[in-house]
C-alpha cells in the first residue's frame, strides 16, 4: 500500500483475478484518494458509498473505475452529459419514488456497465428475491432433465409421488404434467391462493398436491400460483434423490460462484412475516420436511442475480463451462402460455424489447433479472420487501435502465 500522501499523485493499481483484469485508475483529487485508501485499508467493503455509483465516467474520462475485493471492475467509455443525466434521473427516481430498491447492476458482453446501491446496501448483502426463485427452479428442472433425472417436461406430476393417493372423485390431477406447472397452466381447486393453509402445514408439497386438479379439468388457462409451484420442489427432490438445496449447490450455485444459502426454517406465521419484512434476510426457506421453497424464499446478492442472468445470456455457459443445455434455455424462454398480453415460458416472463427476444425473472416488490441475449446484456434490480410496493419493474427496466446500454 502506498503512503496516503503519495496515492493522490499516483495511479492506484488494482486487479480482478476472476475476470483477469489488471489495470489502473487515475485518482483526480486528494480527498478522493484519501477516501479510497481509507476504505481500501478495510478491504474496500464500503467503497460503493464513495462514489455511490460504481461506474466509469463519474469524474469524466477514466480508464477504469476503482475496484476491490467484493466488487467487479467496470470498464469505462467516454460518458456524455446526456448519459450522466439519465443515470442521475434513474438514481433520483430510486431514492425518491421507489425507495425500497437496494441495488441495480447491468452487465454487457461480460463487462460491468453500471452498478449502484441504495439504502446502505452493498455487493455482499443478500435480498429475498421473491418469485425470481421460480426461474431458479426452472433452471434446476432443466439441469435435472439434462442429467436424465427427469425424462421430460411432459412427464406426469404423479409419476414423482407414487405414495400419494388423490382424493376420492378427483380425476384431473392424474393428467397434470410438469409442463403444466412450469407454464402456470396447471388447474387448482381454489379461488384465491391459500398461503396460510399451505405454509402452516406439516408438508407443503403434499398440501399443494391436495389443491391440484379440479372438476374443470386442464383447460390451458393461465393460473399463476406460488403455492402450486411448491410441487416442483418435491418433484426435484424425489427425482434427483437429493435435497433441492444440495442439488442447486452442486449443479448451479457453485459452478456460478454463488455462495449456497443455508436452509431457513420458519416455525410459524409470525416468523414467516418476520422473514418477509427482514431488511437483510438470508438463506433459503424449507418446509418442516426439509424441502426448499420453489416460488419464493431464496436470498441472493445482486451480483448472484446477474450471474444467473449471464448463464442464460450465454446459452448455458459460464466462463466456458457448460452448466445448462442451450436447448433447455431456448425451450424454457419461448412463449408457452400467456397472462393477458404478457407471454410466459417455463417460469420466465417473455418480453419483446424493440424487436429483440428478451425475458425476465420477476419477483414481488421490484426484484428482477432481465436478459437480452441478442445484446448480450443482463440487468438486475434487487429490492427490499415492502407491503403493497408497486414498482413497475418492467417499465423501469425497458424504459429507463436497459435503453442506456443497448
């Protein structure tokens, strides 16, 4: 480490071994340098506060933005006043109107283009990503099919539950397929989702199975169900012979460089709501049988969310290693059903962005992973849970965030 008096007159060297980047950053003022050095002495874990935005161009034409352990290098380009204004407008919107946003990150062609945090959050903080969990389960299902643990998405749900006996008179559940679950076209015997009934039961998968089917039969109608998709976790556990968390750790999280979250047990309704409201939640919720949630309950960092998106943007490859088949990615991100005007794949929302085929994993409260393979772009937004929060996340992504980088 250079003495503080010298750093502000020098070029601070840094490296990011994960990306193989070795470069230098010009430090423009003494106060700037002293701030960076002070934080660097503490492993830079708070660097994102000075400057808040981890992007190049904050001080004009720079070769690179400063980075350190826990952060990613962001390659710079010349940033004009218009770009700076648009970024400032976005940050002002997040700080005033959508105040539960914790972070935004954009990666294009493997390079970090933009990364910023709000409300005291940083790169190491995990967020409950809500229904983004569903898209993670879609990937795990694809991996299980790739491995031969599951034959295909056309397999019947009850094939995985040989000990389950349908209720008397039930004649629909026997016909429901894995594809029906993945496309949200499975039929259920309820008018509104019975969250309390399912999540206070002793076996969440069985409780969800009891809701599957009904007199109307399989109509192909879109019926979004968080409690119903819990069945998918039970399928994965039974098909692979492994706890869902362990399967995800071995075949998805570890290959992506994502720290596998610990299991989190919620004993009652009060703990359930406390988890939802927790400012810095962690883990992956499991039911009393030890089966992880499929529709919510997973906590990831913003960088984890981006890595997951990059896997899809690169057709199943991550740092040159095959993790998921490109055929599954194409199949799961093509339109299979539709909610109103919005197409849906296998637990992914399908988006036509200016003529480009894109898709997104979307969670309640403003969590999203947006993937545009044609542009090799991934944008992620992490947000804290706020009851009745209404962040128009697709509008924010396609109207403000993505246009700055395509």
